[in-house]
């Protein structure tokens, strides 16, 4: 009998499985953080997680709400300054995977977290780049996890905050000392990977109970499917249990008001 | 040597209208008490610099203190938007706000270059990003040795740095523990500095490699217990994540925000 799980759980479990024990992962907040810690608590107990606040090799018991929660520092091997984090550890070439979320992504895996509309007169102003622009180029490869919808998966992003493969798929060509860029995008519907030649994102695996039509409907360009289209393995009972426990602990932790007032 | 002042005196003596002010603390040790004092003293036309504007600048922008913001990530971490920042950028309320945005790596490098007394920072950054198209402070230079194209940004040299730290000793030496962010860099990069502390103690209890700012590198120290709340001070109190979530509702609406500001900032004096 198959287990019951939500599409969000399917996404988190699939994203977690992308990480292995030997990786050193620079973790973005939100979905990437959930996936990275799920990996650590299941199949990859020795995966090295690094957050841009300077916390090296951290093992939080609950998911941090911010990139610099005390939990991250107290459970880390050590904590370094923010310039050291970006200069020595990231730019210095010690990060194997940058794990990012985004507000918008396009067919060449460029990410927009800056704004919707025109820069000087934005329709919606988003938070901005943060660590992502340099994580995406200085990490050896990049994993992206984001929910699939037409608003998010657009043909061309309004603004390239963080480069995937540029407007033409060639932005990394002949650039020295640059990582491979996005190698996988994990959504709540499917797994996408860049075409080895054109770098355009192609669906390589559909999650259980998801159809091609579902993906086409949720994508803002004419999405292509791999010839050998796989079906993503379902979450196991253990993965679901660990994920649900982690989320329950996290919710309880973050809703406990301390002062309520400043 | 650092001068011990009340928070009210420190802000009034060292922060002027029109100053460039960097109030740092990377999620940890954000100097909220000092921010509230700046709001109470109705400082105006400030150029505010901070990697993550966070709630502190959302409050100061909404209170009308800022004319310009230099930043690299302007959200409410794990929650969503900074609504006062967005209202200022999108609608010009309560006044127009000029913005200059960077990436974290560039700002961290720029603070470090400021502390090092250099005019610019060089990094392997902004490759393929549109940020250089909208920020004329991002340039590219060629490495004179390898020919590699590298990004350059001006160093950060603020008029005033404001940080919060765990403690100072009675001579004014300051100890910062935990996520140290760019606390040391911003103080050394600035012309003047205000450090608020949880407490003043006889002995800092610093280990040999601890992050310590000597008294002679700091301008003013003010005791401000819980001065980083709703962010946190490692060893003293935790981050008030519930307040960060509640802020979304408070800040979304101008009237709710103004009423919060009146009750929680204007009608409360400095510690």
C-alpha cells in the first residue's frame, strides 16, 4: 500500500535526496534549509551544512526562521565572520553545492529575487539577492528547489538577480573560475535538469500522480520532456516521519512568544 | 578611549541629520534600542547601510528617518516582505527612498575594505547578474596579474557605525560572541561608533582569540539591556521569532504601524 503524502512533502524529500554525505552545502533559507536538514537527519548524517551567517558545519534541531538563528551558531562546529564566510569558504572554493530557492526562475535557470516589473517602478519589490549571486557562481554546482507555478516558472525572468546560464544559455562559457551552475531543479511536480548543450531546463522525472499536462499547465514556456522520462520514487515512511517531526518541532519553537513586545 | 554615555546622549552627540549610518548585526545582535532612540530623536535624511535592513530599518524607514538605503537583502527572514521598505520604494511613503543594492558578498567585502582603509573591494562576483545594470557602484576591473575580470565596489566608510554587543568592561573594551557578522569591520570602517551592550562587567571573560574591540577603537558605549530584542544576544536571550512573524501584520498597514510606533517607541524612553 502506498503512503499518503502532500506535494510539498514530495518536493522536500526529493530535494533532500539530491544531497549526499560527502557534500559541503551552502544552504539558503526556507525550502533548501528544510531539504538540507532532512537529508542530514536521514540518509546523509555527515553532510556539511553551511549558512551565510558564518555557521560552519551546523546541525540545528529545529529549522531556523532566519539565516542566523542562535540554534545555527550553537550547533555549529565553529562560527566565522561574514566576510570570512564569503571570501575564504565560498569564493575560496570550499563549497560543493549551493542550495537555493527563488521567486522566479526561467528556462535557462536564471533566478529573480529582486522585483516583478520595471526596476525603477516595480510592481512588486522582492527582498533582493542576498548571498545567491555569488553562491551560484562560486559553488561547484547549484541545486534549486521551488514550487511549480506559471507565476514562478517564466520564459524570461524580469531581472536576473542570480545567473543560471544567462539569457542565451551561454553566460558561463569561457568564464574562468566559475562553477557548473544549476544541475537540478526540484519542484512539487517534477525534477528538471539543464540540457547538456542548450542549457534549457528539461523535465527528467515526474513525481508520482503528476502528469505531463500538470507540468505544462504550471510552466510559462513550452516545456520539454526528456526522452527517458522517469517517475520520482515516493517518499519512504521514515523520510515522512522525520520530515513531519522536524516541521512540528520547528512550528512549536517559532510560535513560542518570548516577550511579544519589544 | 570609549566614552560611557546614556543611549540618549550617544545618539544625540554622534548621529546628525544627513549622516551615513551603518547599524550592523547579521540577524544576531541587531541594535534595536539604538534604532528606536534614533526614531525618538527624529533624525532625518540618513543614508542607512545594512546588509539585511531587517525590522530595524523597516521601522526607521517607516518613521521617516531615511533618504537612502544601501543593502543586499531586504526581507523579513523566513516571513516575507518588509512592508515599510516596500511602501517607501513602491509608493514613496512616508518619503521617497533612494536605494542602492548589492549582493551579500559585495557588501561583506566592502565593509572589510573599509576597515582596511582601502578605497575599494575586489571580488569574484556579480557574474551574469543584472545588479550592475541598476547599481552604478558596481564596476569590473581586470586583474593586473592574471587578466581575470573581477567585480569592484567602493568600500563602506560610514560616518557612524552602531552595533550591539554582549558586554563591555569598565575600561570600555567590548566583547562580541556568536554570529559576529561584520560587527568588527563596520566599527573599524566608520569615523565614529556607538556600541550598545547588554551589561558592563569587571572582567570580559574573553578567550584568547575572542572578537574584542579595544576601548580605543570605539567612540561611545551605552548600556542597553535587551537592546537587540527582538533579534537576540547569544548567552542572554533568544530571537523572538514570534515577534518577527507578528511584524508582518503590524507593518502591512500604515495606521497599524504608526500606532505600534507610538506605543512601543515614542512613548517608551531610552533604557
